[in-house]
């Protein structure tokens, strides 16, 4: 493993443009991100050919992310993720192997992780495995000042695992992996985050490590507990005043003051978000659906973006890129740098901002009627479906008043 890791590093930084364009095998491929010399994140890749061009998709359990059409810079093949400002760069080796790196432009500095695609999927034989199906009370960074709780929601069929971790401020999206002997492995790579969970099962407890990309590694432990519940996301943030006001910048750089005439006598949702944030993207896609359903009946949505970069132009460029890909029909504004303390200072009527996203629901008189911290997206299964139903019922009840 050390040899492969070193070789890819050399290819990336010493010979970045020496590869030749090659014909590729179509079908299922295995992707690997080399987070460290000892930690490799696996994920599935599908390559098909359509209309004479290759189409690449990254697969995380039930999620399939189709990447943008391939493009070249010199001899380097580049694939862009659709939702996040990140790309895969490949030096073609042969029709069954691609090597290169993943670059995340939403990280400060040059953030690259070595990457390898190989043709074919290696399946683990369904023998000698433990059953981790169910709900697990989880502690991240146990016995430290950063200790936090989560619900591990795992689904298992034979030795194959899927699921996610729910926290009080969001979820870890679609995780996929396996059980082998008394060990567990789950991972997710969506273009914004690269998550790798490993654990050993001892005396009814999972003891594990957690990698987030190449920049963070921590510990976690979990015990099966069907009754454990997190703090409700509607109780984490509250409004200090009955009238809700804030000032940010519009997309031209001018000051935008809320409330305004456009939201007068309308139910309004204000989303504090960032284009780099997977939970925010999941929530935006959900808001897109309810906007289409309820906008004509008197509902507005406002998104305030907090982005990676140093100035307004950099922040605006991130939102412009998002809108060029999705064309969300509601209005975006610029809060500034991706910093929860900055967001809290710009929303002084909140007691704090502890999560991107945070959503504030206002009635037709501009009074706060609900604040939802974080977002549990489609990777949480029934939790997400139940929340969608509750929000639609809530909006309908407000519109009926």
C-alpha cells in the first residue's frame, strides 16, 4: 500500500501531463482514495458510454452521482462533481486503470488526495461476519472536550452494510460498506466529503476510528440502543425577539435588509447555508420541491450563503456556480465567509448559529414560528421522509391561517 501511495504522489506532482488518452472498459469499477498511508477509502464507480462519450458515476449505497461530461487539460482527464466545487484529475494508465487525485476547491489552500480507479468490483464473500443491523447510540471523540452524540442507523443484508450517522446538526449521508468477522467498515465519497468509518466489535460495543478526508482522524464508539434519541432539531436555536431582522449583501454587492416588501404577508423560510455543505445541498433540493408546490399560494424562500474564500467576488462565484448547475428559483444572498460566529453576528435575533444549514420559518407578519437546526437528508431514510411530510403539513397549516 505504501508503494502505491508513493507512486501516485509522484505521478501527481512530478508528471502531471504525461498520460495518454485511452479507451476504457465500461461497467463497474472500484475507486480508492488514499487518505493516508494506512487508510484507504473504497467506493464504487460506474463507467458507461453514451452518445460516443464516457459517462462516470460515483455510487454510495442508494445514491448515484453522475459527474459532468469529461474534459481535458492537456493530457489530463478532468471530471467535475455536479453539486460541489471539486474535481477528479486522472493520468490514464491503461483501459482498466486510471490514477490521479481528487481536488476540493472548497478547502483552504491546495487540497488534494491521491486517487485510483481499477476495472471490476471485488466482492467480499458473505462468510464470518457480525450482524450490525439496527440503531446504535454513538459517541464521537469520547471522553474529550469535543465529545458529541449521534445515532448510527445501519442496514445489513448478509455481509453488506449501508446506513448513516445522524447528529444533532445533520447526517453523514449515504454510507456503504461491509461486515467481516467482528469488524465494520463504512464509507462515503460525494465530492464534498470523504468519510471512512472503521470499527472492532468487542463486548457489545463498537470501538472505531473516523477519517474525514486527509485532514482529520478521530475515534468513536457505539452500543446498540433502539431507544436513544438526539435533542430535537427544533429546540437547539431560538429567536430572542418577536420581530426578525438582518442585513447581508445581494448578488450585486448592495446591502439587503430584511424584512422587505417581497415577503410581506407571506410565509417565509430563511436558510443559512453554504454551497460546500452536503446537508445544505440536500435541504436546498427539498426546498426546491416545496417552493414549486407552495410559492403560488404565498410562500417565499431566501438563502443566505456563507462561503470559502476571501472576498465578495469569491463568495459570489461559488453561488453563481451553484445556480449555473441547478437554477434554483428562489433568491440567494451573500453572508460572507463560512464562519458560524460571523453568521450569528449577522443574525443577532438568534441566540446562536451552530450549524449550516439553519432554517428560520416566519409567519405572514414576519414573526418566527419555527427554527430548524441542521438537516437530516435522504440518507436517513424514514427520518427524512417523516420530516418532509411534517414540513409540508406545517406550511399548509400556516397558509390556511
